[in-house]
């Protein structure tokens, strides 16, 4: 291909990129590629298929060169690197389509279901769609031994804290490229790349389309028992990721405590010249600004390069809402829960805790959320 052609080609926008990771799947590719391409064509979707092969040396390159004459296929050969998840990420990074679909090459995932996954993404306002074995209408070939079945079920159960999807282990899924770009700190340990993406892209609206999961057509599975251990490591990393803000809490509380002292000191000073209502307002504002300054500098120091004004406005808003949360929690408890009727102070303490919890979460997720992403 000459340079001009290459430039023209990269400009052509496609709606869908189907990423197929392969390792020694030369026999399956001539079956899966035409079926995927035809299914998409029949639904009027312009598409490209990206095969990411880890230097299989089983004829994959020749087979792909043949197929590329007839179908919109691109082969990426990685040399010196192996792994299902990293191969999938490589394919997604180079994808040109607005929607990304990932599937296996071995015909376990029915190619005719690809358009359905894409439609579910739009029709149901979802941000992640799984081709699922474990929802009504989905199934697997009966030949699964009890052990593989149990293994799959236990693995799914362990993923429960991270997603409510019924089949989070699936290697057949679709998401928008825009959702993929939201991903934070992708870490492709193990082969559950779908689960990794759901968690790290912050997918909240996950839908599942039932599929019949077939036995692979040719060859044998590449995933060894070692991968089961990797899965446990993966879960540990996901837990770490989910709790990544927790170490900031002591700093946040220390800043809050110092802020209370500043508030009282400022109030005492302001009262020398101002009437009480104005002095109170001034003191609260001074303390809030003090808290903002130290949280930005210390608690959330990684975000200190992002827009100061934006953070300041958001922080003040969060404090305001936090105050409302605190007020309504304590007044609500006192008024509606008999236990607190004689214990207004306890209700106030719980209100303060709720307000601070709100402020902390809002600071992590909104005010000091970092704007630049690694994807
Ligand atoms: N590039 C690349 N590199 N591709 C790989 C590698 C690798 O190291 N290992 C596997 N693949 C490709 C295979 O060629 C196949 O297209 C796809 O990834 C899935 O591999 P299989 O070997 O067929 O995996 P499986 O059938 O045991 O597991 C499937 O089902 C699981 C759920 O039961 C996969 O879809 C898993 O992701 C899924 O969790
Ligand atoms: Mn397979």
C-alpha cells in the first residue's frame, strides 16, 4: 500500500470495529471473518475487522492476506508479546470505529449476534453490552464438565462486588469508543478484559444480550489453569482500584478539623468589627477557603495543576450541599426516629458524619477529579 492510499484509508470513518484477538486460529479465521462481515453488512453497518495476532506462525498471516482481498480486514501482528487482554487493548487503541466489539475467533461467539449487541448499545442507552450465557435465552453447549461449570460460576460470583452483570467473564462485548477513552489505569492482568473495562470505564448501564456459547470450532483453548490464579490477582487489583481514595480520608479529616479551628478564630476576630450574622458568614467563608487551599495542596495534591477557579467553585458548591445533607440528616432523625427525639446531639453528630462523607466523596469524584486520562 502506498502512502496516499494509507492516508485516504485512515480518513474513512467506520461505524464499527470488531476486534478479534487470535493465537493459532488460522483454521477458524476463514469462517469467522466472512460471517461477521456479512452480518454487519446486512444490518447496513460499515465496519472494519481488526485481528490482533501474537505471531502464531500457523498461516494466520497468509489467511488474513487472502481474506483482506474480500473483506474489510486488518491484521496486526505482535511479536515478542503474548496475552489476550493486551491484544484486545492494542486492537481497541487502533480502532477507527465509533463502536467497539470484541469477540473470540473460535466461533464460540455467534457472529450473527454482533449487530444485536450494537443495537442494544443504542436502543437501551447502555454503556456496555455483553453477549451473555447466563441470562434467559442464553446457554452453553452441554459438554461442559461439572468442574468447568462450577469454576465459571465461582469466578462469576467473585466478581459480584464489582458488577451485577450475570456474565461478567464474557469475552464477547460491545462499548462505544468514547466510553473506552474514559478508562483509567487499565491493567490487563489475566484475561477478563471485559470486567476490567466495565470497572475502569465506570460503566453503569450494563446490558446483556443472550447468546448460545458454542464449543470452539477448530483447535483448543489457549487459556491455562495459570489464568485462574491471575484472575484472583486481577480481583485484588480491582479492589485496590475501587478503594484508591481511602488513604486520603485521614488527611481530609485533618484539614476539616483545622478548618473548624480557623472558623472559630476568624469568628472571634470578625466580631470585633462586624455584627454576629455577618461575622458568622465571613468566618464560614474563610474556613471553607482554608479547607480548599489545604485539600488542593495536600490531600489531593495530584490535581493541583487543574483549573483552580473551577475547583474552588465546585468545592464551595459541594460544601453547600454537604451542609444541607448534614442539616436534613440530623433534623430528619430527630423528627422522625423516636430514638433520637431525646438525643438531638447524637442526631447532630450523625448529621456531621453524613455531611463530611458527602464532602469527601464529592471531593474525590467531582471537585478534584483529574481531568487528564490515560487511555
Ligand atoms: N492475541 C492473542 N494472544 N489472542 C489470544 C491469546 C493470546 O495470548 N490467548 C487466547 N487468545 C485468543 C484466542 O485465539 C481466541 O480467539 C480468544 O482469545 C479466546 O481464547 P480461547 O482459548 O478460545 O479461550 P476460552 O474459550 O478458554 O475462553 C473464552 O471464554 C471465557 C468464558 O468462558 C474467552 O472468551 C474468555 O475471555 C472467556 O472468559
Ligand atoms: Mn474459546
